[in-house]
C-alpha cells in the first residue's frame, strides 16, 4: 500500500482517536524511519520513548526469532524461566525487591494504584484509599489512570470517574501537605512530566515530598514510564536524587517496542498483592520477557545511560547557544539526558511542521514545547543536523 491508500483505509475502518502525523511509516532501522515511498526521516521520538536501542536492533531481532521458535505465550498459570531472568535483571537496576509484569504504562499505574490501596488494607489494616497526583501530570487512559491524570482534557466525557483521587498544584509542598490526611494511601508523581511539557519537579520539592510521605506513612509511587530505562542518563530518573520510592512503574522502553509494563515494589509493599488479588493474561509472556531481558542487558553492557547523559550535556550546550541567538523564539531549553523539551515563546505547530518537512520526526506537546525522545543510540552528527535545521527554521531561513 502507498501512503494515500493507508490514509484512506484508516479513515473508513479505525476509530478516529488519533490525530496522526501526515506520515505513514512502513519500515524503520536504527534511527531512521522510511515511508512506503522511500522518504527517510531521522527519528527523534523513538516511538514516544520506546525504541531506546533504535529500530530493528540486530540482537533484539535475533532474540525475537529464537524465542518465537521456543515459546511465545503460555499464560501466567505457569512458571516461566524468561520471567524469572527478566525480574532478576530488572530488580538489579533498582533498590526494589519484587515486580509484577503487565502490558502497558496505564496498566502499570492501574496496578500500582491497586497495590497501594490493598497494601494499606492488608499490610497496615488502614482504610486509606486516596491517591494524590499533580496538576499537569499524565498517568494513562484507563478510568483510574485518567482520573489520576492532572489534565482535564484527558477526562472529558468519561464520567462518572472513580472516587479517591485528588490533584494538587505542581511543585507546591504546602498544597501537598494540606491535601494529606488519614485517607491518603499514596502520592503518585513523575520526576519529569513528559506529556506535560518536559517539566522536571524541583529537587528540593521532591526531597521534601519524600520526607513528608515517610513522616505521614504515605506511599511514594514514581511513574517512570517515560523517564525510566536510561532515558534521563541514569537507569531511573529518581536515582539522580537517591530516592527510595515504595513503588515504581515502568513501560515504554522496557521491551524495545513490544508492549510491556511493570510495577516494581518493596518487599513490604508487595504484601498488598496476595495470591489471586491481581493478574493479566499476557503480562510478562516468554517472548516479551526474553526481549526485555536483552534490552536491559544491552543498555548496561553499552553504558547507554552514560551515553544519554553525555549526549544530553552536549545537546544542552548546543540548544542554549541557539536560544541565546534567538531569544525571541526560545523561552527555555530543558534537557535531562535524552529527554528534551524546547519551549518556544509561541505555538509551535508551524515549527514542528517545518522540521518534519526537513526530515526530522519529533513531537509537539502543550502547544509550545518541542519534545525530543530520541533512541539512546542517536549520534552527535544526527543531533547536530537537527540543531542546524531548528536554528534555520526558527530564524526563518
Ligand atoms: C508518564 C506516563 N505515564 C503513563 C503513560 C501511559 O502509558 P501507556 O500509553 O503505555 O498506557 C505515559 C504515556 O505516555 C506516560 O508518559
């Protein structure tokens, strides 16, 4: 099919949920996307922070083929070596001790919410069920996670929404303190709000919040669905501050493009998931677990976290240079490893479109923020080519 056939076919058959980019992708390799007509794009989005090793990584292709011949799926009624290997490797990146595998980010957060509520009942014998989240956050599209999400547009038309969620202003510790009471089970935060425009929480806020949670006996859940798996220059973004959250959720980059999520928790909090309390048919099947295991092995072996940090440092300097030359165009540059937000002083749709026309795939979020989440294997040359294109578009050349 050519691009036009695909667009027309979609128009008559798929639900109209997505505002698609004007682009069909039929093949991808490394950091390149190819249209059916053979046009090539540099991928600065990695399937929204998913394909961290780039597309069609030869070692992942090999594992997919070998595992497909051995065992793809048998369900969670059975013990599986691949899950154990992955769990061991994943937990080795963290201070947390147990993991539950699922299929997406929303499902990981949904699981974390269930775990926090049930832990309070089973482990602490308390009727605490409220989850506090921050304005501007994004936690998913299931009913519980869209209720947890601090953006009204995500909730429109889906009421009545589940009870027990409170949203407080971003980075306001006093507001958080005021919202906590004897009903509070957990606080759910992103270290850097991704969909919210690459907005990091200030360090002193996060430290204060962690201390407050410890003082009040409230669980701290960190949503690392976008920031995890090396994206920000450490395996987990909360490790930059040496935090020890009770629960961490992950998805996106975990299985290199196959759908997988996970809820990681402390030994103590895992008491909230006694046998039979939670489950999923596909979560952690043999194929996906084998691939995720290889993803983490490669990230560690090739020091892709360190690479993300170094590339981010280089890019920050380059983007700050552009900002200083074009202060009327760029309001702020936010670079955290390879999670990058370039906040424009004006709506960015035209800039985004011009960059796409020049062959760069990136994202526009919150109307004014150009967001880059490139594969962790992106090269300096590719980022340099993007910087040149950005400066020329912003300068109107
Ligand atoms: C921080 C965060 N949490 C949760 C989600 C939801 O993940 P999924 O789309 O896999 O359900 C996303 C997706 O963008 C995210 O960025």
